[in-house]
């Protein structure tokens, strides 16, 4: 199994537990080529982008609003590259990818990234979504990345801390997509 596939499965299990308190039954699973859980879910005809999809109705509120892109194990991702305007900035490439995908399906981008050797995964959201939830996250630490280009700002959070504070009900109450 690939390290990316394992990370995507871990994210699916975590998000399922976030909604229902247990990993199973799975509410989310990896994309179309990722195995039988997805192919049995009868989601034919929907427009897909990203790595994580709902396989049960309970998760539709999240995947209807977000493109969830998972990245894992890239050693060279560094906030220093952002500050140096480095051309080989993997974090920027990840954010560009999820932004392009989210534009194509009219959803918010969400990047879930785990750096090799670091215990705390990051979660990236856009300025637009940040503005919709900022009253709920007062006091939580984050990093705001301004790209100085035609790329949406990124707000990076501790992945687990974000989902401890932002509950499914908060996201359900946000009207529409982008």
C-alpha cells in the first residue's frame, strides 16, 4: 500500500469518527479507483474532485461543500519556502491543485497534509471559508499564507484541533458552497 493511500484511509476514518463517534461504518472513503467501498456507494453522476468522497448520506454535507485533497510524506514542504518565494514550493503546488479542482466543481478547497516526521497534520482552508467560521475559532492558532498572486490565501490549522472545534453542525449551517 502506498503512504498516500494509507493517509487517505486514516483521514476517512478520522472524519467518519468526527461525525458519528466511531470509524465504522465508514462515511467517507478514497476516490473512485480506491476500492470496493467507493464503487458500491452508488454515487454515479456526481462531479468529483479531490481524494475523499462520502459513501454514506451522513457525509454528503461535507463533500458537497469541499474538495478534500490529502497529501502525505513530502519531506521538503516548508513554510520557509513560502517566505523566500521559492519556486519549488510543494505547499503552494498542493494549494494550487486543490484550488483548481474546487473551482471546477464550485466547492471550497480543503487541504489535509501530513509532513514526514511531524506528528501534527495540517489542514488548509481558504479565506472565504475562514470568514464563515472565524467566530467559532477565536483563540485557535493558525498560519495565514498570502500568495501575492491569483491564488486564494491559505489558513493552516492543526488538523485535529480544527475538527475538535469545528463540528459537523457548524459546517451544516453554512449555506451553499462558494
